[in-house]
């Protein structure tokens, strides 16, 4: 039996905590919201972020992150990307030396342009790191639907350990060694999902959606290769798999944001009406900046950023993408 701390009680963090608790591990789930702590412990349900799902009676929620991680051999980080650094900083001196941290956060820091691996390397370098990503809606994992994901670490033994910890008969985990590729794919697919939602909200058809998914994957791959990732990673579960799920699935928060924007809502209006975070919004800004930094063209990601943060009309953005200079499909 493993003592595991899960940081972040959103829908995904709660789902992973419940999966591990059902496996028989001792799981402590830290929640920022006191209401979430109370309902998880009293009613075995996260009424804020995962309503209607019965949670394992063995799952215990905590309001203090330092208490949750005390003596834990595994720490699962599932907080929103903009909050990870502040949460991790508060754990300095309270984590077990050599513990394994598994990041389930899909995002890029807006200010530093760091992936979550970089945040942990800077704040808690004494921890071993793995990234967990892939096509996985929380609700379907809770329903026990077959789900396949990837656990990536630069150290094979660490990746295999994360694989073993999370694997169940209905949650299959592959190990991987391309941390940058897996993290980047998981973050940027959310931006393409917003664009897919915009197309859906405008009533556009299958042709533009197929083109968006294909060219979006090309952008993600270009940037990933510039950062040292393997192009093969983007053809796998963390890349193409997660991209297809998030751009086409009705449970995608980022796709829903895009649909709302197409129907006239601003980003601020959408955020005011939804508790759950659509990571792709801030990631569009970080991705655009990272592309500029690396000298990589990311036209779709840039247009999403302009629509969300600079007020560009969505149809104007689509027209500008279609009017770009004609070129080879294969970049050089």
C-alpha cells in the first residue's frame, strides 16, 4: 500500500485520487476550496467539480497541502498551471526526499513559459518527476470506460514506477521518455480545442475541423521539435490522441469555451460563469510567446490568442489564416 498525496481537487485531480483509492492505496486529496474538503469527507462526493460521482470512502480530503504531502512517497500534482508554482513553493521542507511527483497538469506558465517539469525542477529539485497525459475525460474514467494514457520521465525506472502506480484493468498506462513532448502536446492541444469550439459555434462543418486538427498538430510538432522533443511523440496518445479527444468531444472545457466565444461571449464572461479552468486560454498566450522565443510559426495558436485577449473577431481570424502565403505542407 502506497501513501499518495494528490494536489488539486478539480475534476481531474479528484478522478485520479479516486482511481488510486479504489486500487487500495492510502490517498490524501488537497483541495483549495473548503466546500470541496467538506463534501468529499462527509458525503464522499466532490459537489463542486465532480458532482454525481460517488467517491471511495477511503479517500480523505485535506485543506492544508503540507499536511497532505507529509511522508507521502508519491505526490500527484493536478492544480491549474497558473497555481502550481505557488502551491509547490509552499511545500518546501515538507516533502519526503526522493519522493515521486507525477504531474497531471496540462499547461505552460504564462510569465516564465516553463512547463510543469521546469517548475518542479526549480522549486523542488529533490523530487523525481514524471508527467501523466493522454486522451482522458474525467467523467469517462470515473465511469470505468477503457482509457489509455502515457507516463513520461527522463529516467526509465521513474516512468515505469508511475506506470505501475496508475495502471488498472481499465486505465492502461504506457511509459515514455519524452517529457517535453508529452507535456507540450498536453498543453497546446487545449488551444486547438478552443479553435475547434469556435468552428463548431459558427456552424462550420467537417472539412474545416479536419484541417484544423491536422494543421494544429503540425504547429504543436514544430514547436516541440524546436524544444528538443521527438516528432513521434506527437503521433501518439499524448499528441494526436489527446488532440482528437479534446477537439471533438462534448466534455471538453476548452472546446466549450470556443463555442461560447463564437456565440459572442468574451473570455471574462465565460470565466465568470464557470468554476472549472479552461487551460487553453492562458496557454494560447504562453504558446504564442514561446513560438516567438523559438522562432517557430504558430498561426492557429496566435489567432486564438488574438481572439481571446485582443478582441479579434473570430471570422476575421479565420479569413486571415486562409489568406496566408501558399506553401508546402511539409515545413523546412
